[in-house]
C-alpha cells in the first residue's frame, strides 16, 4: 500500500521508439509515442529535429559581375516559367537611389529601365529575384548576369531516374526531360514527347542506356541523346527489372491480354526477346491463375506477387518455380522496396517485411493509418528503403495525390510520421560529391522535383521542419492512483529558439505548457530556471531546467508533448522527469 502524499518520480529517457496508434496506453512500451513527427535519434535517449525538402525545379544561380564599381547583387528565387532565361541587370542611373534596367535575353531587349534600387529582395518576373546590398554607390554601366533555369511542366511527375552521375531523367506532362547536374538546367529530350501523362514509369539503366516503360507507352530507350522505341519488345511490357545474377531484362505484368505472363530477354541484350536467342516467357503460377501484380528480384530469384500470394521463380531460361508459403499478395507494385537483405511491400492486410525466410506484418502499430488508404489509391502508394528505414508515401483520400509519409525504422522497430510529402516517384542514387541522394517527383500538378537527401552526412536538405513528439499516457507506476503533479525537470542541449513542453493530464482534462529558452552562455545553457549543468560521458554539457506545475495539476495519467519549430541547430532532449505525490485511490 502506498501512503498518501508519498512522492514519486517518473523518468522519460528513451524517445527512440515509434508511434503506436493501436495499443492501449498502459500496454505501450515506454519508448513508444502517440505522435512522432520529424524527429530522429542521434544518441541513446536523444532527439534531433530533421530538415525538410530541397526543390530542384527552376533553379536561379550563378551571377557574374561585369564592371569596376560596387559588386553587391545576389540572385535568388525559382523560375516558374518553362524556359531558361539569361538574366542581365545593368546600372542605368546613379542618382539617389541608383537605378537599373533588366533583361531576359542577356541585354538584347530590356524588360524595364530606370527601376529604383530598394532594400531587400525584389521579384523581377516568374519568381526570379534580385537583392542589392546598397541603394547607392554603384557605377553606371556596371552589370550582372545569371541564369534562371526552366523547371518542368505544371503536372504530376510520373517518372524519375538516374541516367548517369551527371544526368537525371524526369517525365512530366507526357514529356521526357534530362537535367544537367552541373548547371541544374532541364531540357526536352529528342523523341521524348506524347508519352502518357498519368502512368508511372518503371526504369533501369544498363550499358549506358536507360530503358523505361508503362502499360500505355511500352518500352522506350534513352541513349544519352534521344528516345527511341525498340523493335523486338512484347506488347505486355508494362514493368521492367534487371535480375542481378543474370544480365536479363524481365518485363510484363497485369495487362488486359496477358495477366500472368512474364517475359525475359536474351543475356546481355535487353531488347532481344527471341526464344532462339536464349530468351523466352513464363506463365507465373500457371496460365489460369490470378493476375500478376508486381515482381522484384531477391537473391538468385525473382519474387512475383499475385493478388493473394507470391511465387519464387529462378533458373532462366529453364524456369523453375515455387509458391512461397505464408506470402501475402501485393496491392501496390510501387510500394515494393528492399535493402539490407529485407524486402517490404503493401498488401491488403498492411505492410509486410520479408527477411528471406518469412513475411512479417509490421504495421499493426499504425493499423488505422493503413486502413485509411482508399482502395482507389492503393496503386499510387510508393515505397523506398534507405539507411535502415522504409518510407511509405500515400494518401488517405483527403487529396487525390500522395501527401502523407510514414517511416518504419528497422533498427528500432517503430513508425514515425513525416507529414507533407507530396511524392509520386523516386530515384535513389549517388551524385558527384554526395552520399545517397534521394530525389522525389511531385504527386501534385506542379512539376516539382524534390531532393530529400544529399548531404555528406545523410541529413535532409532545406529548412528545419516543425518537430513534434507526444509521449504515451504515463501512470507513473501508480495505476489507479490520483496524483498531484508538482515539478517537471528537462535535461536538454540546444542553442536555437525555444523548446515548448506541453503537458496533458487525464487525456487533456487539464493541460498547460512550459517554455525552455535554448540559449548558450560560455558553452552552457543558462536561464533563471536552470538548476545545474554537467558533462555526461562522451556528450556535450547538458542543462537541467525545473518547471513548476500549477496547484490543480491533479489526475491519474500524464503525457508530455515536445515542440520545436525554429530553424538552425536542433535541440537534444536527454531526459524528462516528473515529480509528484500519490494522493488517493
């Protein structure tokens, strides 16, 4: 029996787990959360805010100064027009303030003249901006030139693929473009017109050629200069893969005429499907079986997914096949992704992970989220695996395009939400000087290409996103007791902005918030609430802040929400401790 007024202490130090939306509060592991958005673990018990997306379309860059006067102009913004401009800015008046004229064609014609220089960024046209540091002091005739590169069409991006270390292919609004990575410029590929505007493409690159296909256009070939249609290709070619152990192209699944047939090319020739050249076809599961929905190479075989099961096929052209016991079907071909010996996909029952031996359902914690995906949009669900994490992009029907993203961490076994991810197609590659770039084509009709990962340490590009973490409801190891909550201690490290700590008692019957200013003085965080600073083993100095609950902070369970929305260095929360008293049962 706990005596009345006996003090208790509840320490929350493991924020590494994922969201658990299904389990009862008292059954959730301590590390699991009700909400986890835009946070990641850096060390045990620590949270760090991740960063957002970088937009590639319509880049503005590369100003060059011509003259001998004051050089203080910078360019910025994006180019929303679908052509590239050679911008020229020239000083044409030295009064107070100075004035300038500007051109879209390197001074052949001028769009405006005698424009007064003002402080701050000024938009010229199409989102293209310039900024002068000073309004006077320039020399007449001095000029600046820079490029405003075109973006893609205002439509859904249906294809994205790395052709080489310096070229990225994008398919948008029925046209195929290539991006020069050295300049950031997109240009239309010869022969890359009148493609499907709705069907997503399947890609592979082999021996300097990129092949892509969809159920409408069939197989296309890009050879670094133009796009052509190979001649000896089956009409059923709506998806393609390269089998790693055998240099063959495998094609065809779920068409109106051949619902089970898979074609494989001759060795070393992805355009030769002649049976006399060691190529052929195979009816997966038998000619009268269910539709083949998708396929993926795995080990020395290829896994073919049906609507309610999967088959393992190997030994081409002397094809051998076996049904995979316990294998679920696949409802979303583009949800299949693999890495670290694991394969993931979306089935009717949820998300499954295959480890080479068995399929395991891993989405029980977010069952309500997965069930909210409308069957109409299941075909649009997209998956990718990177850095021990499986990313799932989808819509719950609120929009007719992907805008949600949930991430499964294979090391910690939990899910995390990363909202506002408008991704329709992905390309994962390593570019010059980068590590593990991940490009995403927009699912909205805006023609945007995003860069999700490109820095040397694998962090996300762009400004920091708002980070949220809401803990489970803690009864502080005193179930059924009504408690008085007295103090909250937070041990954290940070230098930018304010950490907001919101609390809720008895599932929001009582609520409040504390603010912790993250400032640094002499390398330590100090403010009027700071109790102590110390050095943890192999970690920088942390500060401990004390916050006092109001007198009416009384109830049975409490949860904590953490928020941080400032850009810059991320806060790291080592632990949160709640102090209180047991009152009565």
